[in-house]
C-alpha cells in the first residue's frame, strides 16, 4: 500500500482501518491515536512504531514537545514524516488527546466530549479533522 496523497486522505484511511477492526490500544504507541496515523503515513508496523517511540520517554504529545530534528532519536524521524505529511507539532499533541477545538467544532454539538482512549471517538475525531481540512481547501 502506498502512502496517501494528502493528509485528509491519510486521516480517512486511518479512520477506515480502525472501523474495520484494526487493533486499537491507547497505551501502545503503535496502536494508539497517533500510532495509527503513523502507520498510514509511514507504512511502518505498529510493533516498529512502538519500539522506536519507547527509545525516548513519554507519549506522543511529549514526543512532539521534545521534538528535535537533530536529536538522532528515531521518533524524531517519524515526526519528520508527520510534519512532511502536513501535520504540525500541535496537531500531534491534539491527536493524542482528541483535543483540537477547531476539529471538535466539526462535530455536532453534544458529540464533542470525546474520550481519547475510545476507538469510536478516535474515528469520529479523524473524520471531523479530514472534513475540516476539506472545508479549508475549498
């Protein structure tokens, strides 16, 4: 499978994979919210993503805050790929907790209180984010 043509495509592909039953575990850095998007963008396996992420302490939000392209940490090379795909460091932090207000505004009122540890909420967030990007592109 080749990498998606756009960030919106990657978000939708990731949401589709999660809806189809891909392993989801928020405490596993290759099978969590960010880990699943990394799978789509980088074509790495969840095991490889998790192993590389554990070379430095922290979750994806902490990795984004500590990001240094010259660090030599493999996780920073993965973040380079995410940045090249159109994400910002803040996007990575928000995806970890499903917390970007601009994305949440694309969900119906009453459905914006998402639990970052739930597959269904992650799917809704990814789709809302893709919709937001599509709206911005118009």
